C-alpha cells in the first residue's frame, strides 16, 4: 500500500491549521469531540490535534461513524488527484466507481471490469481507503442525492432512485446518517445561490464544479472549442457545450469557467446519469489535478519556469468518451484541425444519433464504434492507408478486442494500439494523454512541441528532448501544454 497523505499526521495537522484548500480531497479530518468530518480548509476554528483523526476518503469517515460538516461540506471537495494520476488497481477501481459501475453492475461487475476477483478488489480498497466498493459507492450516492435535493424540485422518491438508491427508506436513512439532516431539511436549508432563477429549459440542472487553484482555463477550453466537432460540440455565450452519451440515455452539458469554479449546466434524458455526467465533465477538464505539485516540478527546469510562471495551473484537455477520441485522433492524422473537424462532422451527420437542443446548435451524439464499423469504407474521404487504420480501429472497438475506458490498463492499451496498422508513437501518446488520462504521456515528435523546444533552447530532436524531459516526470503531459502554449494557435486561447 502507498504511504498515503492521511498517514502523515504532522503534515495533516499543519494543513488543517492553515486551512489549506490545496489539500481538500487529499484527506478528511474527523473530529472526535463533535462527531463530524471536514475538509482541511474548513472555516471553523481548528480542533485540538489530539481531537483529530485523518482518513483517506469520505466513505472511511462515514464507516467510522462521522457525519459531514454542515459548514465546509466535505462531500463537495474536489476528488483526490491520486485516482487520475495512477494506473494501478485501486486507481482504476476508483475511476470506475466514480463512473457509476457499482451502482449499475454491483461489486461483481466492478471486479470483472478490472480482471480481479471481488475479494481482491475489496481487500485492496479497504487497505488503502478504509472502505470497500459498496461504502465508496454509497458515499457517492449520498453526494448525488444532496446535489439533486439542493438544485432541483424533483420529488424525493425520484431523487432516491436517480441517485442510485434501491429504496426510499435506504435513501432517507443514508442522508440522515451522512448529513445529520433529513432530505426535506436539506432542501429547506439549501443556499439561495444554489437555487437561483429556475432554468428556462425544463429539467436543467445548475451545478458548481470545484477545482484546486490555480486553474488556467485558456488551453483547456481553447483546445475543446478549436477542435470541436460541429453538431456534437460548440462554444456559445462563454460556455463550451457538447452532447454526452450516457449509460441510461443522453445529455447536453454547458461548462463555463469562473474564477473559483466551473459552472455546469446539465440537461439529462435520465436523471440516473447525473453522477456519471459529473464525473466525465470533471475528467474532461482535468479538475481533480494537483496544479501545485505539477507546476512545482516543471518550474524546477529553468527553461520551463518562465512558461509556468506566466500562466500557472494549465490542465490537460481530456475527453468524455475514450473511443470517440481515438477515432478523432485517427481522423486528425497528418491533416489540419479544420480538416479533422470536417471529417468528423460528416461522420456525425451520417451515423450519429440525433438529439434535440432547444438552447443551441447541437444536433447529434458522436457515432458509436458499432455504427462506424458498419459503414462502407469507400465512403470515407481519406487516403487508403488512413482508411485502413480507421476501419481496423473501429472494428476492434466495436467487438471489444480493444477496450479504452477509465479502467484501462495504460500499458496494455498502448501495446494494443501500437499493434494496429497506421498507429505510430504520436497517435498512441496523444490517446494516452487525452483519452486514457496518463499524466506522463509525452509527444517528442509533435511539430508544435519540437518548435517550442527549439525556441526555448531545449533539445529539439525527439531522442534528446525525451532525455531532457525525464526530469519532468511524471507530469510530461502537462509540460506539453506549456510548450504548446508558446504558439499562437487558437487551442491556446479562451474563445471570445
């Protein structure tokens, strides 16, 4: 088991006394005298050290009999950076739990996705997080329930089942136990700014997605907007909007950057998909990253330091659908951004599932691998070799030979991608960086990276640059963002 931060008592006490928000989500403080658990930045007077115990997860606090603090709302902390920067069993399990797998398929389904026995998964989660998969999923259901109670007018019975509870009684008991308030009391106490004016679109949910500061939105939103596929994505009125293919239906999300949070406006065809939609949006924007750790390491390189100091807190733009991104990576091979968008838009119009968007110009969900595998390859307006690359990829995604998801083993996925015709290191690494979420994926052959390296005085040949970049590990994907940012390409600028 890793030496988790919650085991470093002295460091945790310092973080609580200084109310350091950087550690929110890294650990939770349980207060023996009050029976509540808090995030490190809780605004109340810090308890005496002898009255504090530290836990790695909200679920562990709940398992130990503590209830959530009503002041700092620890259930709304950013997620731990650990789960998006690791590829081991526990991290993959946590990503799947966040994606709602336990609620849909139970612990056996979680274990099957991971390729381990249910007992092995349970044992490793308990050892590192102090709670098993059921308890972790229960804590997530409680958080989803609170969101729905505070941001919608849905009846409680609908909220119970939308949040994943098997019965209204279990929903009521869990909410009381976790928050020390009944569901109706939570709704009565909700903050005015969380309700606001009722959204014009029926069923729209207004949420706030937290992140660790600093957060520089320029390259994330710039990249998503500049490469957006018409019909699936758009930039409208200061927000990035896109359609979402979800387990129980579909959704449309609008994500708006603010100084201290991301505004998230969701319209779902099935409210049971709320937890999954939030998890995927957080992953898309890399909101659970630890920018202090990332920037601190990159700043140690004197040639990178000015880039980091100029605009700290860059994130890696990721994806809400790993298979979709892999297809788009192939469409973008050796062509301009505009040409890649045109190719993708044609596929969307011809093979995507149509949706209605009363608030904008979104028209389709991106096509499934199964739909793309069934198309006539001769209909693709691309060179024969790239057509072969495309057809091999979608056929393997469609039949399950190749699996790309939050639970993917990064090394195994890379090896299988490299075995496909037309897949070289650049394509595999860009999929590793943006779809699989590997924070150390690196693109030494990328023209933009090499040009930036040359201008900064870094080695510009792939081998020499890779050797120099060893000092940036495990954050080389973030170094790529800073190197790209030296260019005037639209991907580097917040759209106007």
